[in-house]
C-alpha cells in the first residue's frame, strides 16, 4: 500500500523532473509559428544563432520589436510551463510578421458585409442620426423660438402699417 507521503514525494519529484526537462529543452531556442503556403501554422522550437532562427535549413531574422513572450508547452499546467520568446513568420519571408498590425487590413469583414447590403446608406444615415451626429429636430426648443420670431415679425408689421402707435 502506498502512503500519502510517498505519493506526495513522487508527485513533487515528477514535477521537478518535468520543470528541469522543459528548462533544458527551451534553452537557446525560440518558439516560432511558421505560416505555410497551404495556410496551416506550424509551431516549433527553433535553434537561435546570433540574430537568426534556424528552421528546416532556413534562416529567419529576429527583430526584438516583433518578439512576444509565450508559455511553452501549451496545455501543460502553468507551473510546468516555461516563458519562451515567440515570433510569427511567413514560410517564404525571412522577416517576422507584426503581431499588432496583423489584423489592420484595408478591408474587414464588417465593411464587406455593409457594402453588400442594399440599404447600407440608409442604415448609415440612421445610425449617425441616432448617435447624435445627425440632424434632428427638437420641437421643444424650436417651437418657442419660432413663436417669438412670428410675434416679432407681427409686431414690426403692425408698427410699420400704423395700426399700432406709441
């Protein structure tokens, strides 16, 4: 029968061995996500040499501004994971892709959807009007101003016609 202390010591020993294994495995390496021609993404630990990363006999540049930190290996408990420098590359291009501006394309899916909608101009004007940027009549403010203007015009007409004398 296994004692609880023996089980706990075995668990701690296994965790320490896995932590040491991961530290040795990621030393001098960088996690690279390579986007291939068939639009699949391959994540591999690549050997780091000076300012280059070697992946399948190809060399890729390392730009510190485009490197992020990720936990490796994915799916393991956070205690057993190691922080590794990570970069995103296109298979044919040696320069890493920018993680931040990757989604800032000229066209987005929402722009395409609105362009395909036949009533998109009407909806655009309606949305602008409801946000406060459009032209809307506020009758509670306009009606008193209009009545005062009509009264002033009437007063001027009465004075000029001679019907009203001061």
